[in-house]
């Protein structure tokens, strides 16, 4: 077989011979996506100049340091997010990314603000999962004033939309969970709502959507006043252990941190399966709870898509892209029958 030529690479990549020549020459006026296409084609057909293409493409890729600030490291959801973020950064086609991930054990707004400022000292863009508080807002304003893009991840930081947000439509999530309660619980009962911290805008919108469904549909469900878990499984467990002693309780919606505590309270209790439990994220603990009937419905985030979207937006912002970088992603409804 004859050795593959530049013309063969161009044909395999669906580009012109001139474009392949520019990639080989290390020309700067070729998009990174086109370089990636040519590199993949050269590798696939065994082109002799693959090494030169890879070296020149790598030399032209921007080198970025990005920072992400997540919540407590002991929570499975945030560990899963961290792993997906690392994978998304390593696989990004248009930049060499050094990713720094920090976790917040202390969720106080003062600590969050200080840690965000510290992270921004060495990064070209940062993303954070945080409650909204004047201290955090002031820190974000300070970081952005220095020209460093800030992204809200999982929970929005501003109602105005001027801070890019990557996550779910939380109002729609709340209404969907209310629909689930309405159709899965026996009529006429009480429904409990657990929130980690109402200063998380995502949880605030969850509650608003949840209540708006019941106001609109005038069902016979009685929605109790929210109880705060402070993002603690132990607190959530104690709350739920007290709640399930009320025979009129038919459902629990965990709109923030604490779903593992709610599961622990219901698992082994005689009312397991009678009280509908709805919460967040498909993890080992929630998967097992769905399978054994402790949980009824889980709202799942498309984690791989979400983390890739965040990293891509941070790269774009770091390299001067000024478009709309907010991304509202679809969520998944998970039951024991489809996991």
C-alpha cells in the first residue's frame, strides 16, 4: 500500500489540502477544532507527518489554569462532579488546561468569599457553587473587576443573568417534583419540604416551583413549611424521623442537601414505601434507595454534559469570547424501573 499523502489526510478530514498544509506549518489562522479534525484523520490513516501535526497543534493551544470551588468533599455528588470535571478538562480539544478543584468544608459566606478570592489569584477563570450572600457577591464583584470570568455552577449567583450559570432550570425541577408528589401520594395528606439553605438560589427556585404547582392545580395536598437541613445528613435524618411519626405525612421532597439522611430515616421504618421520597442525584446511596423502595423518584443531572459545558464556557471566557455562556441543561427523572 502506498504511504498516505497530504491529499489523503485532507480527504479523510473533509478539508482542503491547503488547510492541511497550514496545520503542518503551524499557522495560527486555523481553528483548534479544524486542527483536531486534521489530527484525528492523520492518526486514523497512518499519515507519516502525524507527529509534526501533533507537536505544532499542541504548541498553539492556549495554556489555561481554571479553578472550581465545590461544596463539602465528603459528599458523593461533589466527588463525582470533580472526577467528571478532571476528565472534561483533560479532553478539551482547544486548550491545555490545568484544573484546580477546591472543596468547601466550612460553608460560611465569609469562608466562601475568601476561598473564591484566593482561587482567582492564580486562575484565568473560576466557577463556584455557593449560596447568595453579600460577602460572596462582593467577592465575585472584586474578582470580575480584575477581569477574571466567574461562573455559577449548580446554583445561580445572580437573578440578572450577568454571571454565567451552568446547571438545571430549578423552577422547572420544583414543579416536576410537585407533579410527582401529586400523582404518587395518596390524596389529602401532608408533604414535607427540606431545604439545605434558602440562600442557595437553586433551592429557592425549587421551593417556588414546587409551591406554584400546588397553587395552580388546587390539589388537596397540604405543603408544610420548609425545614432547614443546613446541608447536613444528620440534621435531615433527625427531621425526617420526627416527620414520619405523623400518620398524615405522605411525601417528602428534599430540595437541597440531606437526602442521605432522609434515606436513613425511612429505611427500616414500617412506613418505608408508604411515604414518597423525592430527592437529587443518582449516586450509590440513592440508587440503592430506589432499588429497595426507600426512594420513589430521583432528579438526576446530566453530569458529563454539565461538566463539559462548564469547562468549555470557562475556556471561551478566558480566551475572549463575549457571547452568552449560560447553559440550562435537561434533567433526568429516575425510578427503580429505568436506572
